[in-house]
């Protein structure tokens, strides 16, 4: 087992070089869940590309410890790492199984505080595409109230329409009987 972990760490290391990135990426994807520990460790790597692609890998292959570590990556100095972390932490469509972390406060914080419009847009998109619920709708309404960026506003509007449709569908559903 330690030998296998070393192999995955070597693959994660290769994510930092454009020449070796594709081969390493596909090998990690094939390894799946077995490579989660190495990808989690990659979130602390000095090379930002390793951190970015480690965060991207953890979108589909994760454990609770990796998701907790992604929360720290939301404050990475490199915006590409923060964008990948926002998506990977918050995207419930990519997860097999329920996310054990309440990501809403973390993603909402990125909407309000990140200096990069790209990260803020990714955060709004991530919430808008999640399974609609009242808490997310409240954040999306705040985006409409506080933001002037047309892309953020458009995505928040779309997310709210999804919420309203889901809410109406639940209201209009007739119980089987």
C-alpha cells in the first residue's frame, strides 16, 4: 500500500508540468478513490497547477477529509485554485453520494469576499446549479440585490427560477393514494 501511495504522489507531482499533466491526470482519474489522499496532499503543493488540478480531481473523487481541506483552498493566493476549489467543494452534481459538509457558508463567503470576479461568478454558478433549496435561494436573492455584474445576476436569476419551479412542482404534486 505505501508503494501505491508513492505512485499517486508522483502522479500528483506531474500535474505541475504541462508536458506530463495529461498523462498524470488520466492515470489519477483511472485510480479514482485510491488517489484521493495524494490529491488532498497536492492541495498544499508549492506549484499552483498541482493545487488546481488536485482540487479539480477532488470534485468527483473525495472523502470528508479532502472536502475539509478544500475549504482552506478557497483562500489560495492563485485564483485558478480558488475557482477549482469552489466548484469541487460546492458542486453536488459531480458527487456520488451526499456531501457531508454544509458548503453554503463557504461558497457564500467567496461570493461576498473574493477579489476575483471569476471566483465570485463560479461561486454563484455553483449555487445556482445545486439542488434548489430555500437557503440557496436566499443567497441568490442577495446576489441580485447587491451585485451589478450581469453574468452573476443572470446566473442568480436562473438559479432562482429553478428554485421556484421546484417549489411549484412540490406544491402542485398530488399525493398517491
